[in-house]
């Protein structure tokens, strides 16, 4: 090894989940490192250009997600455009655009994330790729092997949080993981004359081969790219080849979309063009841990005694999910490991709920707090007193169960 460093808490992945985890661990007084393989923080929300901070409410005027999640939605528009609807508490069955959510500038959000982490004293490692793990004879995770411009090194820690989005640490540590199919898609920032979803002329362009009604899903466009309707399903799991094909096929679709618009005269290269392409593959559900509890379909409006927070359904008003603490640590695996964001344990429809910004921020903060508390208590995170964790979360402004926000269990 070319270098070796030690921390109390090591967070892998600088997306929203990792940011929240590192922020909370540092605020809890722990020496904290945040490792990110790119040079930008925010993950899919920023580097991936999925710049919609989805709702923190149930669509019926009740806020259900709190803490750092709420702090970050304010930060997302601190240095750029974006508005939270003033009347989000009004009405029933509110459509997405009228809920407690916002659209933000990815670059502006990145600037705010840098600042809040630096102010908290988090040691940020950018351009640093995790490529291995170290465990001791007691099956405790003790370090991650990384590579960056300093060479190959060992980052030691007493607690680790996998917020990588694809269980990079968990899989390398031998934790059983779950996988589901992904859809070929591409999000990009584009200039379109007279459009203004973000600011005058700038808007999001989204298309997916499996997304009916989106401009990149037409048979003609697919044929021009040498693809057919089956191309939308890119399968489960991940590999180096799959990542490359996913990215290049998405770019091919976008390129042909512009070429067709120019050829048929509906646009030209001065009034319709790409401004920014995603700097990471926009897979949604890659791997998550097989946790002590796996969140299942149709478990919304269900009580979990070990709930560490709640999230609404970003797709429609009404459903609210409690998230069990047991989804944050593996059923079988090394000691000292927690998961956050897309790496937390869920399947099917439930994974659609856990993979987005509000849940990522909420589970990240809970994981960061649990890591710090387990160190103070001298126990593995899986053995942490959940009631004490819940009390601390409440002290941080969390609501944990549906009745606390005026909702009933079904």
C-alpha cells in the first residue's frame, strides 16, 4: 500500500445518501471520511442530472420526511434557480408539481454540498475508487482498499456505510445482495428555445426505450440506432461491458433524436441542442443488500416497530412508507457495516420508493447516526438499541410513525 489512514466512520459513495450519512456522523462527533469515485458530489441527483428533489410530503398536505432531507432540499436551491411550492399544504391528491419538492440546478447543488460537508468537518476524498475490502478474523470490516492519484491505499475505519448505489462495499465483503432489471434511459440538460423548466431556455430531456410517450421511445428512432423494442430491458446486475453499452446506447438515442429534428426542420442546431450529458450511468436499481428485513411490495401504511423514518410515494399522493432500521444492515455479513440509499434492502415496488432522493437522505442520516451511536455503545450496528436510536432521531426532528403526522395504519 502506498498510504494508510484511519477514521471512525468511512462512508463510500458521495451521492445524497452518502452526503447525509457523512454529515450526520461528523455532526455526531466522529472523524468521518467520504469517498467518492468522481470529482462531484450528489450522485444521480447531480452527476446523473436527475435534478428533481422528489416530495417530502404525502400529497395531502402532510410532511412525512424530515431532518437532513429537509435541510438538503433548501440547499439544492441556495445557489441557483428552483422553487418549493408555497401552497404544498393545500389540497388533496396533489399532483407532483404542487407537493413539497423542487427542481434544482445540478451544479448549484454541488456547490452547496461541498460547503455543508466542509463546514461539518467531513474529510472528502474525490477521484477515489474503492477496489477492495479488509476484514479481520472476527469477520469485522476494518478497511477499504482505494486507488487515486496517490496510488493504492488502505482507508481504515471502525464503522462503514455503503452508499455506493450498487453495494460496492457489501458485495466485495461477501454480503448477499439482491438485483432487479433496469430500463435503458438517458437524462440530459438541453437548450430548447422557449422552454423554461429550469431557467429560460434550459430544460431536462428524458427518454427511455420503455417509457411510453417519451420522444426517445419511438420505433423510428430505435430503428435508426439499430435497436428494437426489446432494448429497453437491460437486465439485472452490472458489469463493465453493460455500463458502457448502457451509456453509449443512451447517447446514440439522444444524438439521433437531434439529427431527426434537424432533418425534418422542426428544430436546428441553434435552438435545440444538448448542454450537458450525465457523467455516470443512470441505472436505477443495481444491487441492494439482503437485509435483516427486506422491504416488500404493498407495505406502505404498515407499522414497523423499528422505523427510522417515513417517506411518501413520489409517483402518487397518499401512500406513506415507514422504513425499518433492519433494512440498513445485512442479514448475513461482516460486522461494522451499514447501508444507505439505494443499497438499503428492498424489492420490487418498495425499491422504487427507497431509491430516490428523500429516502436516500433519510436513510443516510439514520445510518450515520447509527454508526456513531454504535461506536459510543461499543456494539455492532445490528445490536444497537433501536429505541435509543429512535429517541435520537426524534431529537433531530424526525417523525417515525404514521400517527405522529396524523395518518392511520391500514
